[in-house]
C-alpha cells in the first residue's frame, strides 16, 4: 500500500478486521499499514509505577489503572480506559462523522507516559501557568501536570467525543489531587473552522504522539500558530517519534506557518537509559523500534 493512502481507507480495513472473526487474504503491505495505527502497546518505558485498581464502578470493557507518583505526599492518579479487544462499529461511525482517528481509545501510548514523566521532573516550568494538552487520549499528561506542578489551569483536550468522555470521567475521579489548579476537559478538533472561538489563552501547550496522520498536520499547525500568537513567550512542547517521515513532514508544515522549533533527542537521563536498554534487546520490549517508539522532544515557538 502506498504511503499516501488516507487514514479513512485504513479505518475501513480495521473495521473489516473488527467485524470478521478470521482475517482474510489481505496483502502484506496493507496489514503492515493497518498495524501501524491499531497496534496496542503493552510495553512502555515504565517510568511511573502503575497497577490495575479494583474499581467496582468501572463499566464492562473498562479498566482503572492507578499511577503512583513519586514523593511522600504525591497523590495517586486513577485513570479509567477502555480495554475491549475488538473495535466497535460506533467507533468508525464517529471517526467518519468527526473526521478523526480513534487512536486515543486504543491504549495509553508510551509517548504519553514520557510526557507525564517529563512534566513530573520539570514541574517548575508549569507553576502558575495555564496549560493545554492536545490530543490527550485518556489524559495522563494533563492530569500529572494538574496534580504536581501547581499550574493555574490545565485544559485536557481531544477531538474524539468518546475520548473526551473518558477525560472528564478521569478529571472527576481525581479532583481531590489538583489543589488550587483548575482542570477541565475540552472537545477540540484540530481542523475546526472556528479556531478564533477559542477564547482561552495558554502559556504552555503540550502533546504526545500527535503527528502521525499527515492529513491533520495543517490543522494542528494552524491551531498552534493561533494559540502561540495569543500569549507572549508561550511555547508548545511535543513528544513525537519519527514514524517514518511523518514527524519531518509536520515540522515542514509548522515552518511554513512561520513557527520555529528545536529538536532534542537526549532530554532526560532516565528515559535515555531505558531507550538504550530496549535497543540492546533486554527483552522487556521485544518490538521496540527507535523511529516508531522513541519520542523526540520538540519545542515550538512563534
């Protein structure tokens, strides 16, 4: 399959696989392309200790994961997420209706854990700041910022209404951990026509693994340009694997929009240590691939 095939075509291949018990004879390149946007990552960097929590209020098909943040007085965060093994027909109906992908529902992606850990170890940069997380999935990064950094406000956003439902649930479940920080969810589509209706101003914008789908690059770049232009000295912090040429293409797009960026490969000693262990084949992440799994730190400004 050519790299230019649209995500909507891949979604329908996923739907076909979800509805059929047994796979049929699809060509190998198609299978590889589908796996790129559906494979659940059971491994990760294991930077924040976590375990499955006993949550009697969880719905069937959901699980609650408890993250233990470092520090004697640091709170625990409980994130409910979906764990069904097969996609639902409604997922694809919503993807087509809103022109979005469903990756935020698939799992807690490793780059989100890296973002959360980075925020833990750089808490001072968020203190008294207004923060927006884009494409947040279940919201681990934004919730960590709200719980430990003394940010003034944290808005956790996604373009998928199903995901936003989980975000709001997780905000409500952890509300006692936020102290004086205001925390809310937001439905935010990157390609929305009414960007100017976003009235809030943000000092910092964070995101993880949000640059894979090239058809969303322009909308994401335009939202960044609009939001970063509203507040002097504001900055966006992205954690993104290269994923073939998708990250390079995104950086070309933001450069064309007049934004500046820097790329840092080795930005944290602990994360880099895990990365090198995976590359050496320590066995804890057998499918680890640098370009697909290791998130680079991208800092974006006007």
